[in-house]
């Protein structure tokens, strides 16, 4: 790869819906750990990155050192709108997931559905927590690209650990829907069915009347009086970890 071609190559990768741009060691680490095909990885300081990877991600450190290419700091800074302080950027093939397979529910774990999420950092945080809690997958009903570099950075690259997909509409024969809504009945985690689809609303307006009407139940995470709602990713976290912690070990 010629140095001069790196700026256009990263620019094209950001617009290519078959590719993911990974910004920072956290995202690169998870992508490599969960089997992503890395096409290209660059750093502004190979020795510093190697030391950091040895400390924070020793399992992938040798493989990263073998593929990463050092470039001038000025060139590195031109490859991302906000160059990551960990000093590594990569391009990898996205993983294609089948939304029907996610929703059909082979896995005995809930699926998270986000209705029209607006904030890519929030989307990434939802993917990260859903992967950590062991959810079966995450579906977005919205216009955003789940693989946008900001969402990948927010998810710390855990798109490679959790099936994620975008659909226009939920099919009618999907698993039972549970709506998470601050005005619902109080959530009892021990009653959460592992085969349910947990539906979360958009940041400002919450769930649409259509999805509320389709859901079997509306459940609320109890909050102190006067607090109107939790942040979207925080509420996904509260529900998934209450499910996980209430499962028999
Ligand atoms: C920032 S909130 C939306 C707030 C919106 N004004 C409303 O009343 O739903 C985004 C989503 O997080 C979930 N959420 C936030 N707080 C919740 C709570 N206490 N109980 C259940 N779901 C909650 C809901 O799915 C909500 O649609």
C-alpha cells in the first residue's frame, strides 16, 4: 500500500457498506478477538502501540504487531476526523448477519430492538452492553448505519461478537414483544422470558404508538420520583443485566 493512497482508501472505506473502519485499540482488539478479517491496520507509533497492546490486549498483541504498518503522524491524523489516542486505525470486512435468523431465536437469550435510535454513540453503547450481557442480537428499526465508525467506536468493535442488523419493520411472526416504557408496569426480572424481544424507543419520544400496541406488555425500570427516564443505552443495560443476574447459574 502506497502512503499516498491511504487517505483516499480510508475515505472510500467510510462510504463502503461492505467495510468497517475501526478507530482505536479497543475496537481493533475486539474485532480481531472475534475473528474479523483485517484488511489494513496503521499506527503513528508502532513501539508505543505494541507496548499498549501487550498491556491491554496480550492475546491479540503479536497478531496486531505482525500486520500493523507505521505511518507519519501527520498522515495518521488525516485518516480519521478524530484520530484515536491509542494510535491505531484499521479497515476490516463487515460481518453480514441475517435479521430473520436473529429474530427466529435459536439462542435462548433476548433480542434487543431499537426503534429509530438517533445517536450513534448510544447505538454503539447498546451493542456493547448487549454483547456483554449475552443477548441473542440487536435489531435497529431506523435509518442509521449500525456499522458507522462512530457506532463501531461506541461498541468497542463488538459488532463482531453480537449479530446486528437493520430492518424496516418487525415481521409479525417474531418472538413475543415486550415494550420498555417508563409508563409501564414495574419490571420483575425473574419473569423476563429469555425468548422475548425487548423493544426500546427513540431517545426523545420513546416508543411509537404502533409498537406499543403490538407489544404484549409494557415494562418500566423503576426510578426515583421526579426522574422521567433513563438514557437509551443505560436502560438496555439495566434490563439485560437484570435478566442475566436473575438467571439460574
Ligand atoms: C430516553 S428514553 C425516551 C424517553 C421518552 N420521553 C419516553 O417517555 O419514553 C429512550 C428509551 O429508553 C427506555 N427507557 C428509558 N427509561 C426507562 C424506564 N425507566 N423504564 C423502561 N424503559 C425506559 C425506553 O424504551 C425509552 O423509549
